[in-house]
C-alpha cells in the first residue's frame, strides 16, 4: 500500500478570478492520500471557482495545481486528458444525463473509455451502484430519483473508472438531514475502505464535523485562506472571530445590530 | 510525491494518447491448466486491471469455452493489484457465465479485496440487471394512445382559447395591468428585429416565383402577367404566410422557451401564489404584440416579395409604368384586406400557441426543448389549416 501521508494534490500560489477581477490569491494547500478534505467559505467567496480550477474546467490566473505529480495548469491537451482520468467529479445537482437510465449513466464512461467486454462493463456499473446503495434503482431514469439518490448515482458515475480522487461540489445541498447523513456515511466508507481521497466543497456544518479530516476556509475580504486545520479545533480556538462565528453559526454583529 | 511521474494506479491511462507504455510491472500472467478429469484451474498473477482484463478475457474465452468442465478454480493469490474491472471479471467467472456446467470457486483474494468482492454477489447481479428490453405495443394500443393524446391536447387548446378570450379584453382596458412596456419590448424583439430576415426571404421568394413563371408564360407571349401573378400571390397568400412562418420560427419558439423556462424555475408558481394569473401577466401581452405586429410584418413581406418579382420583370425589359399599371389593375383593396385579416389571425395563433406550449412544459431537462419544437410545429400546422379555411371561405363568399 502507499504511504498514507503521501501528498496527492498540491496547490501553490494560486491566483484566480474572472476577467480582470481577482477573486482568490495566494492560495496554498496540500491534500494527503485517503483524507476527506473540505473547502469552506461563505457564499460568493470563490469556493466553486477554486473547484473549477482544481478539476481543470477553468484555468487560474497564476499558480500551480499538482495532481498526482502532474501540473494541471501547465499540462498540454494529452496530459490533461490523462489527468482527467485520475479523478471523478460530482457536480452540485448530480448532472446525470436525463435521457439515460441510472445504469447507462454509470456505464457511459466505461463504454467510451475502456475496451472491456460488454458483460463486464455491466457488472462494474452494477457493482458501483450497489456500493452507493442504488442497485435496485439501476433501471430508473434520473428524473424518477429523489435528490439524495441522484447524488449517490452521480458518485457512482464518478467512480466508474476507479479514480483515486473524487471532487464533490456541495453534496448535501438541498438534502434532508437523514439523507445527508447517509451520504456522509457513504463518503466516510469510501474514504476509509477504498482509500479514495475526497475534496469537498460545502458549507453544511453538520457534514463537516462528521466527515472532514481537514478543512480550509476561504474568505472574500482577504481573498485567501484564513483558516486551515480540523473543524472542531477551528470552532473552538480559531484566531479570526469570523471563522469562529462561521463554525458556531453566529450572525455577523453588524446584521444583528441592524435588526435590533 | 510531487514531480514523481507515477501512473501505476491508473488502469485507464493506456486509453489516452501518449500514455506510459506497458512495463513489466503492469503485466498480468494468466495460466490456464485443464485436467483430463474436467477439473480446471486458472492462476492469475500480477495486475488485474481494466487495461489487462480484455486480453485476459479473450484468453479465458478461448481456453475455457471449448472444454467441458466440471469444476473451475480461480487462484487469485498472486494478484498484486485488482480494480473494479478485475473484480468484475472474477465475479463473471464465479457466476459460471463462461463455464455453464462447472462449479466455480475463486480463492486467494487479499483481505480487503475479498471483502469488496463478496460485496457484490451473483444474486445482486440477477436482481439489478436490466430486463431484456423487447417492449412492443400493439397497433390498437398505439392508435388509442395517439387519439387520447390528440383529443386531450385539443381540449387544452380550446380551454386556453377560452382563458385568453376572458382575459384579453379586461386586461387591455386596464392600462396598469396591461404592462404596455412589455408589449413594446416584445414588439421590438419579434417585429423590428425580424425585418432583415423577412426582407431577405421575401425578396428571394418573389424572385424565385417570377423566374419560374416567366418561362411557361413566355410560350404564350404573356410574360407581363408575371406581375399580376406575383401581386396576387404575395398579397393574398405568401405575404401573410411568410410573415407568420418567420414569426413562428423566431418568436413563437422564443415565447415557448421563455415561459417554459419560467415554469421549470417555478417562476410561474411564484406568480400564482403572488395572486397574479400567468395568462394575464405573460400571455396577454404576447398575444397583443403578435396581433399588432403581424399585419405590419405581412405588409412588409408582401411589399418585399412584390419588389423581388418587379426586379425580375424590370430585368426582362418591361417599363416600370406598365408594371405598376398591371399591379394596380390586378390587386384590389379586398385582396389587401384579406392579407391583413390573415396577418391578424396568424399573429394571434402563433403567439397563443407559443405561450400555450410554454405553459404546458413538463419537468425534466429536455422539456423546454420539446415545448419549443411543439410550438413551432403546431403554429405552422394551424397557420396552414387556417389559410385553407380562409381560401374556402373567400371562394364561397365570392360565388
């Protein structure tokens, strides 16, 4: 087995934004193999932009993103394709293809990118669906699934090619606490039993406490990382009062003063 | 570690151009031993990943299918790495799919892998696999469904017509509710912005018809009557039709997409719970704009079409005064009135159908696309049917 402390993603001096407008700068962090790493921040702080940079959908202004030893930012087209095989992505709403059944959704990457014999593709896809608890829903259309089931199906599709990194964009957005807790359990299971590294963008506090090994917190005022570490530690002893408020769900004093 | 070009764990890398070439450590050894007593053993060593599985599959198919086996043992103790595709191969062998009459056992999988392997059994496969899809409905069933669909759609169209009829007059009377600014916005989008494309198409259609008509008429020395023909055809038929079809393609579809997207985003629900009727708030304005602008667009299309025909006859050497005389003697005020009346009706049809299809939008990602398609198809169908009704009526009235 590989060294558990091995660094699988390393972001160095990243600066990102749209057009002339800088959203984040001076971003540095590392993700270790097998850990659940959470990117946190208030609304509009650039979490989703950072995630788009990490998964190669949107190029940053400056900096380097090393994934498994290759720099995504400087990679040419072939290297990028190679890098895309190394991670799976689950988009915010699941992004399942509406015209395909759940099974066909999971089979799609296997059909397009591998030379496996047909029956084996089906077996792999069904095994992934069983893993996320959706075996019985294999023949359903995505529109027939509940929100939580769609997220699970999206995770199964992201795992179809056995990537070692999964990026999840707000996995618990719009889910009830029970479904959300079930998803958390699945993420923990996959991380611990299969050694999959998770990078998750979320601001669901309950989820963060239960799954995150480490978090970084982005801030729109300073445009950079203002806190890094374990969620429980940051809640109790972060230096920045804004970070403590975030973890303790306290309103901004300015807002509460206005109401009073 | 950073900078270390290690692709070892990525079985699918080989599908990518310029990927690392297979090295010794990426190889899989497949050893098949078949005994005379019908007992066989497959020994797998090395990496069983998606890259190695297809070749391994082929070898096993060749070796195992031919032999009549009683038992098959798969020894996986030599596997150094196994991914989802490898486990699927082991499960496939274990289910006996390759060796129909043999009892198959897989052993020697490393602890963690074994747990994952046992996590997906042949019972799971049987329970979850897709049923063989031969669903063919009988003809009466299909016909019945179609009739039911058409009649229910017809009922909805009639109900919608009633809805508009009850909402249109009171809303137009009420200046505050009518939102004239919205009407003018749509007027500009659907009317003024359509002028260039309507010009081009009408001139070209006029030109084409004139060219096609010139030759047969020349046989009778009646080339000058091209002008009469173009005048009548454009004013009575093609002007209104061209304008309406352009409106259906450009704006009917846009209405359906706008309102459909609003429905998908629950904006229509929001309107209703705010106490605002979507028909009064969104549909009436569009229909008013359609009714106002289509006659204008019709006149314009007619003018441009006639211009196209006139250009051809001018090119043939006829003087402009003669052409003008022919036009005025053949086209009467009643023809122009008919064209305008058609414009009003077609405008109402196109905008109403666009709005109705938008309001009928269902759930799902392709719903808005389906609505826009249906808007255009239904609009054009209704336009042609109405045009036929106009022709018959006019013919009967003239008798």
